């Protein structure tokens, strides 16, 4: 069987693809990795995804999917950006697939189905570190519902697909116990397919990757495997994460079953563009990570990576109030 494992939420999710990469290879399958190419502001202060117009040294498969190697990179506002995916590819010495979500879940699904047909993939596995993809949308603390929900809706449209979730609450948005409860709810309706913990081989590979990959949420599962227990702070001190050995386990679920109980799926499904998907969240009074990036860039420009904890908290609070209540004060 030929499998594509891709990070659904951008950034460090590319690191978490190493778990299904090693797991399914040990079972005798051929595995390629990919990721939605959207870096956090600490890597790329320009809002939005990295797509065809930004990339260099790549091969276009279609409007949403590009073949890339460790020699691929992006140029954004005159800056060279090396996405996390390309760094992981350099470690495993292979090519992979960069995925652009600017055409919404409809365009992204069309692109991945086209890739599956052209390259004979039998299964697509989306990978999420933290578990925000399990959100309904109204949870306190939820800060990044947009990218994950587009990817979830895309996976629902693909007949042969799974979703791997690791590091319960490791991005500091949804709480540890809430993530496990949501996984239990999926299991109750027959949606839990498999689970796989980090093993020594995967841990060694992730350890090497973390020398060149910049991620906090995808690092937590490795820390858990190495014995970290208790509460830690991430995201410049703005988020808290509770860590246990369970944080090192990836739960594979059926995205179609998740869709039955998912609020964010129902909000975003059948969007033809990123902007349309974002507006759907606004109609539900939900502030997204895309909104935050645009607010951050408007205020701090290319200097966004140097913002303080206070800057971030104030900006996010004002943004949430603007979307929720229509406040426009600065």
C-alpha cells in the first residue's frame, strides 16, 4: 500500500508526520510525507499560506499540490523562508508534497484526489499535533480553527483517508482532558481506528529533526516519551500544556465519523477559498489564526516575530472582541 501522511495544520505538524512514516513503513508500506505549508509568524510574519507564487525549486502537480525536496524554499516579502516540511525531508532524504489551502476544502480535496490518481496513493493520513481539529469552535482558548477545519473537510471528501491526532492539547489551546473526551466520543460512534505510540526509532528520528525544525506542539509528544510530566508553558508563555505519557500516543480516527460531531467541520465545509472559509467563521463570531496573523502584521509588519507576551495577548483580545461584538477600537 502507498500512503501519504501530511501535516494538516501547517508549521510543526510536519514533524509529527514522522510517526505514521515510521509506523507504516515498519508494516511494509511505502510512505511519503507532506504538509499544508503555512508557517507561524515566528518563522514567516506574512499572513496566510505559502503557495505556488512563493515557492522555488518545486514541481507543480496541480493548483493545490506541489512536489518539493529539501532544496525547495519560499520567498515572502523578499525573505527566504524554509518551511518545516523541507527541513524534515532533508532528514529522511526523500521528496514530499507541499499543500496549499487557498482554494478552500473543495480545491484542496480536488488537488489531493488528483495526486492520489496520478501517483497511485491508496490512503491519505492527515496528522494533527495538539488536537484542535477536534474542536467545535466555541471552546474557550481555541485560537487556530481555520487551517485544521479546511483540512478535515478535505479529508472527509477523500474516500480512503484517516486522521492521526497526537499530543492531546499540546498546542495549549484545548485542554488535555477535553481532547481525550472528544476521542472517546468518536470511539463511541465507531470512529477510532488505531493508535500508535512513539517508539525508540521514531524518538531518535524526531530528536534529530528538532535540531532543524522549530515547533513546540509537535515537540511535546517526544518530551512525554522521554518522561516529561505535568504542566509546561509554550507560545511565549501565553499557553499552558498538561503533559503525560498519553501525550506520546497518536490516535487514528475516521474523519467522516469526526465530521458527524464536529462544529468546525459544519462551519467550514464546502468552501471554495480560504477567504470564504474564514468568513464562515466570522458569521459564527469566531476569531481565527488567519485574523490574528493579519492583525499582527498590520501592527508590527515584518517585526512580528519580536512581539512580547503582552503584545500578543492584547492583540488577540481586541481581535476576538472585534469579531464577536463588532468592536473596532484600536
